C-alpha cells in the first residue's frame, strides 16, 4: 500500500497544478489551500509565503536544473550521470585529455537538456507576472530573499565553467558568465517560442537541440 503523501508534498502538488493552469499571478494561497484540502493556517505551517511555495515547486516539482548545477560545481571533473553502457571521465576510458573534452561536452549537453525541459515547464507558470509589473516586482523581491530567482542557474553554471577553466578544460581567456548566459538564454528562448506557439512541439527534439547547443558553446571556450 502506497505511503500517504505529507501535507507539504500535497501542497506542492496542488500549487504546481494551479500554477500550470492559472499562472502565478492568478494563483493565491487560498486557492492552493482549497486545492490541497487544508486550511490556509495549515498551509502556513509549512510555507511562510506564496513565494516560498513557488520556490518549492521550482526546485522540487520541475526538472532539477539547480541540483544538477550544484553537483557539477562541487565535482566539476566528473561526468554527469548517463544511461547503461555510457562512461564518464573518471579513468574509465583511458583516453586522457580527449575524453576530458568530451566530458565537458557531455556535462554541457546534460545541462542544456535539463534546462530546456525546466524552462519549458516554468515559462508558462511565470508568464502572467509580466502583465502585472507591481506583482512581478514584489514576487521577485520575495524570491530573492529566499536565495532563488532566474539569475541563480546562470551564476551556478558560470561557477561550474570557472572550475573547468581552473582545471584547464576550458580556455584561460574564456568568459564563464557570458558562456553561461548564452547556453541558458538559448534554452529559455526555446521555451518562450514553444509557449508562444501555444504548446506546439518544435521541429527540433530537445536532445538534438541540447547536443548542438553544447557543441557550439564549447567551441567558443575550448582551450587551444
């Protein structure tokens, strides 16, 4: 028999459903509590604000972009997890520097793939805020106080690229901040185009998009 979900998990599930269907600007804590089947007082036992619920949804209910970036910043030389039969760069292939270069490419490809999925899910949720400037200003101020916001993935990716630069796998004169903005900006733009097209599937699959984007960015920052 499945273990019943905690109230906190049910709140995040309900919030994710409402954010996806009604948008952030129109979703209130009262509606989230109603969708969860609890009182607002019970909701505030788990979250101090609507912004904290939003951050919880972004971190725990959408593709895990920030955790992936945090892992790579902590251990930049390791390859990202792959499926059966694929190898990382921790001495498995014995191909030295060439494998290192492919490892950076694999990491960037995985980041681009997860980011494309993340933005594809998050752009429709946040889009309604741009029609209400004061609400947007208040929301992003609250989110920043929680150490979150749209700037955090770019900063984390730039930190990862700085670590790769220190390891000699990215050019010494590369600009990590610019490269991070280019890669994640392209992923966000893809999500905008998808949302603008009312959810129609774009011609290029995400896997192909991610691989091509990673290769292109890497050409501009590879050593030598």
